């Protein structure tokens, strides 16, 4: 039984993993439920001597090692490629039979969670769609429609009503209704995407300042031509970045916002070829090769510090 549950905050894959776990009756009645992000620098509070499960939160080596030191037992389920070396290192160091690592960078966190708890059962349809989107494969015919409908109609909060609503997704007829709704949303989403995809600037990255500090990650200053977008990505980071990459000659896209409360810049990377996961790791973030994110304090860098002073002509 788990008395401390951690899952990827504000993430459909992470929350789907939680929904799967919630249906197993393996969560203790008064367990701590703690949504968290992979870029977290601190160990979750009050975790000492707890039986912990971590779903889809790609903690770095130091945080994960400290969790395993303090907790009684840990089941760690993840798939983010940027922590692959950390996972391999920790796996070799494990000397506690109560700690288990489930890692596969070809499958989503929710799929790995399902397979762990239900190894002999096929995945429900909604989990297949969540997996197809989160791994960036989009091999299923209606993934985009389903995810568009999910974004509009479903939240990732822990209220009883919301969890009950998610549990209904095990019914494939509900999933098919959402796909039908999603077809309508796609039309408007396309309009918003095309409108916002024009709001970018072209920048040279890295700047001399970034190159000098992180030389081993780059071959030269101004190695990449980047499409820079100010905003969190409306209607979604994936759809907006895909449109920009399709229409703009650039190496990758960076979408950025400033969180005034935390005094942090938040960056989201999307690419077709460049390993942006490695670049995000420079700033303490991570994710996947072609989709990643990071955040850093405004006292470390300002957003303009990352790029050359003058923007490039858009055309």
C-alpha cells in the first residue's frame, strides 16, 4: 500500500497514471497526494519512512536519490529520455530491495503504470490515445481529436467529481463521443494556431554568454536559428510549435513565459531533429529529444541573455 503518491503535475499522462493507480485500491486512506514537476529542485515534504510511488515525474539524480534515502520504499515509473543516465546510475546503486525502478523511454508513464498493475490486461482506449500523444508518435487516427476534447473538458485536479469523470473514460463509448466533439474543436484550434504561429521572432542561439558557460553542449555561438515565441502556446504548445516548424526555416522553437510569482522564466522547446532535451537539461530541465522544458530564476539569466542582441529578418 502506498501512503505517498507523486505524479506529474498539470500533465495528462501523469494524471492518467494517477487515475490508473487510484483504481487499484493500493492507496492508503490518508495517503499524501503530491503533484510535482520534473524540474523540482527540492524533495517533496514529509516523505521520511513513506511507501512512495512516483509516476511520470522525471526527477534529477540528486532529488531522486534523496527520496530513496529518506523513504521506506519507492516505486519509480518514468519514460523521459533526459534522465536515462540518471536512472541507469541509480539502478546500479540500489541496495534496497524495497526500491523498484520501471523505466522505458519508448512508452508513456501512464502505459508503464497500466502494465505494472495490470500486466495481463490490454490498455483501455483512452490510455492508448494519451500514450500516442505524450510520446509524440500520433500513429492513431483520432489522437488529436481526443486530446483536443480532453483539453477542453477535463482537468487534472484531485476533486472527487473530477476523478469520477475521468473514471468514465474507461468506457470506450465516452471516448468516441469525445472524439466526435474533438473534430469540432480542431477546426477552431486550427484557426487559433495559424493566427498565433505568426507571432514569433528569429534569434541566434546560444549567445556568447551561454556558450562560454556551457561550451561542451555547443559547437559554436549562434549554432542554431531559433523561432522564439512569447507565450505558453495557445491553443497548445505542440500544435503551435508544429505549425511554426512547418512554416518557418529554423532549427527549433522556444516558447517562453515569465512567472512573476516565482520570478522564473519558463521555457518550452519543440524540435524536429535537434536534441532539445539536452539543451533543456543545461537549465535544469528535461523531457524528450524533440520536446522538453525548463525554468530558471531571473537572477540567473534574463531571456535576452540566451540570444544574440539583434534578431534575424523573418523572411
